[in-house]
C-alpha cells in the first residue's frame, strides 16, 4: 500500500491553464448598483474577525481602497486625525480600537461584496456574534508574529457555531519575527483546522514584497505608493523548491477531504490549477478545509489576492442553507429559499439610534422588501410600515428602493428589538436569534446631579435595547443602579458615551456586596408580646426553635407547625409565619438578610380578648431576634459560578493559580 505522502513525492506535474489573466494596474471604479441587481453567484456577504490588533480594520480600509469605495487610505488612530473609515465613532478613533461592528459594501471584478468589520476585543464579543449569525463567509485575520491568540480561539468557536466557511489571512508579514508557517501550525494544533497555505511569501519582515500563488505557480509583487501596482511573473528561482513542497502539501491536505481531488491524486495524474481551485472551494464550503492566504495590509500587500480568494472560495447567498421555524406547523424547521419572489423573511440583527430615529440592520434571507411596505414583526405580531430603506457604508447611508434575498439593508423608523424576525405576512416564520453570553462584571452607577436623571434613564434604556450583553438592574436592598457587561472596558465605554451623547456625568463604583447572615446551631425561643393601653390590648406568645437548613434542602426559609392542640389559634398561624419571614429581612450582625433557616413552632399562648394578628406577628419578630443571638450567627460571602475555558497545555498552571485565589474547583476539571 502506497501512502498519500509517497505519491506526492513522485512529483505531480502541473500544466498552466489558460484561464489566468493579468490583473490590471488600476483600481476598479465603484459600481453604482441597486440592491440585488447582481446575480446571487456574484454576491458575497463576509465578515472580518480576529484577535485585537491583528489588523482587521486596516485590512478593511485597504479592501475599500482597492475596490474604489474610498479614494484615500487613513490609518487607525492616524496622524492626520481622520482615522479609518470603518471606525466612525470618536471613541474608536481616540482609542484605536473597534467598538461597534460596521457594515459597508463594495464591488470587485463585477461581484458585489457586503462586509461587516467586527471588534477584536473580547468585551465586544456580541458584535462578532450577531455579525456571524447573518453572514455567509468570513476572513479570520491572524498576526504573523503572535499567531493564534485567545480571541482567535473565541472567534473560531463563534464561526463554528453558525457553520460559517472561512479563509485565514496571515497578516503583518512585514513585522520583525513574522513566521506564517508557525501560524499555520497553530491553526492545526490549537484550532484543529485542516489548513494549508494557498500562497508562500516573497520575503518576510522588511524584505516582504508579495506572495507566490501555489495553484498557478505565479509570483505576485505589489509596488507603488499604495501597493496599487500589481506585477505578476515567474516564481523566483530561490523559491521554486519551496513552491513545489507547499503545493504538494496543499494537494494532500485537500485530497484528504475531497473525493474528486483524491481520485486524481491517487492515480498520480497532474493536478492542474482549475481542478485544485474547485476542490479547495468545495472543501471550504463543506467546512472541512481552511485555505490560508498571507500578506501585509498595512504595507498594501496581498489584499488583491485575498479579494480574489473571497470570490473563489467563499459561498454566495444561494449556497448557504438557512433554516426557519414554521409557526403554523408547530415550529417545524423549513429551509428558506434565496429567491426574491418567495414570501419575505428577514432577521433584525443590530440596532442603532440615529438622528432620524432607530436604525435597524436586517439580513434578508428570502423575498423582497420595498420602501413603503408594511411588514410584520413576528415577536409581537405587530405590522409596521417601512418609511425609509438604506444601504450602509460605515456611518454613511444611501437611500435604496428595495432589498432582495441575500442583501443586508437598514430600516429607519421601525421599532423592534435585536433578533426580531420580519415577514410580509404571507408566511408565519421565525428565525433563531444569536447566542448571547451572560455578563461577567458589574458596576454601581448613578448620575452626579438630579437634573440629569431623565437623560440617565433614557441612555440606559437605549443601550440595553441595542446591546443584549449590557444589563441594568436596580438592587432593592441597596437602592443602587447596577450595570453589567462583558468586561471593564465594555462598561467604561458606555459610561463615556453617556457623558458625550447625553451630557450625563456619572459616579461609578463597585456594587455593594450582597452579604447574607445565617445560624450555625439550633436556638430555642420563648417570647411573649404583651401590651396594654386601655381597652383591647395585644397578647401573643410563641415557643419553639430556629435551626439552619440542611445542605441541599430547597428554599431559603421553612416554617413548620409542631404544636399539639391549638395553643395558638389556627387563624393566627399565618401572622406568625409572616412575622418570622419579615424578621429575616434584617439580621442582627450586619443588617443583611438572613437565609437558610427553619422555624419550628412547638407551643404558644393566646388571650381571649387581646390576641390578634398584629400581636402574633410582633411576637414572632421578637422571638426571632431572641433566638438569633443564641444561634451563633455568621456572615456569608457570595459565591459566583464561573466557567473558564483554557487550552490543555495551561490546565496545570491554571488550577494552581485558581487555588491560590481560594476558588472551589470541581473534580474532574
């Protein structure tokens, strides 16, 4: 039996195909198109995601420049004070990070491409989540020096959650220490990808000039002030051996998951460029292979080839299987058709507050929506009119008359929540929303002056509506407004936005700790409440004991009647229970609520005239205070359940560090 590696070593000759064409040196002009004019096979909906500072926004800026969507290149936190096009918020330009996902569209070689640039910081992970929920393909950007980082793993998990085909782009090949082969190994080891390079770099670090296309064995060099001069030529002699080695590796990796290419491979036939390209596309769409491309977005190298890769290897809207639930048939899953003539079905995946009202981003999966149409919100069954329909270019808008299946549009004046499904009323369908992680950090917040209270509430209501991971609660015990989110930066950004956008200065602090008190031992009580003030008085006596609940028992308070006879008349037992329950609200040590106690009443006494509900309620409260001191009370600290995911190689140091922090680790971890 001959191994695949042995067959590869025989040398699979390659005939250059006639489908290659030299790329023009000019940037294509912007195509002024109406939505969905392009055929579905000439549409792409992609997202750009990565770990923070991997170069996502810089890459998007170059894509917009080379496709003619913008006329000048501006850098993230650039010296000219303009900033990258996709970072439209002042806070984004000041901090040099992406905070909100931003949508745009461009045209490359007669293909319409919708792009969503997403944040890389883990605090804004919901922006990545909702973008990947509605996109057909993605570019996973990786730093050629750092390789696969923590957020790279998170983003990869999000892509897998929504079955999004992806291309890996190894960026920053011009940096000192650049090593794309280490990055590819990281993809295989840390992300478990079946990944292989489609290109090899022509020089690294300061000598990086371009890439060699392994499929057609052609060198692509990027020159000019902005990399707009693209020269194609023969492979440099010093790279010829590496080209053959990496090309054979690519063929072997793809042949492992594609039957058609495997047949050619095992027969020892020459693998030409076109069959290899089609095999890479099939494997990528099947989520069994991740093609790897490389370059330097900052130095304008490799972006043209990456755009070609988006067209060659990522799906068009009609090639993605999207499911909805048919509410008329007991939520039976049905497959949506990427067809403009079918009943409308779209998902509102992002909300923004604009100067003209709420701006709702919607991905149309099926059917057509037109300006002035009446659509149904399947969340509350309300029908609303669409007064304006726009296509977004970062923070700029272009009015459009309609959007069709496969398009991403935005609606003005439609009130809804993120994750709402819209139809035209002809079909009763619902789409699944995106995954929303639980908040991990909280802060106490209050306006510095009362005059700002109205704007304070208005701002919080808006942010909660826009961001599902931002939560606001009012703690009754402390009368505090507590905001919760995905991290410290996440909450700091919202506090700063309140100041800038609503003129509300806030005081921020740690929330008061919600301590609890409880008893450690059983404590008896025998308390008489007696009051005489002329006329009917108050009389009530309760006898029994208070004890801590056993671990595992349900609830935090239990009341039991163990009396023999009716020492306390039955009509007063409810008042006794209520009195003990109200006494739990304030413990005798720190004033915090008391929890996990059982009250057992064994005896009591009543007066024929002076006993009433108030008397027995006050007797119960006095009895609890009496027993609480005897029961050796203690203050309880709150425990938080936290789930942490870490690579296997860090399990041992992770466990040691958590034990030092007094964490309780389950076994096995």
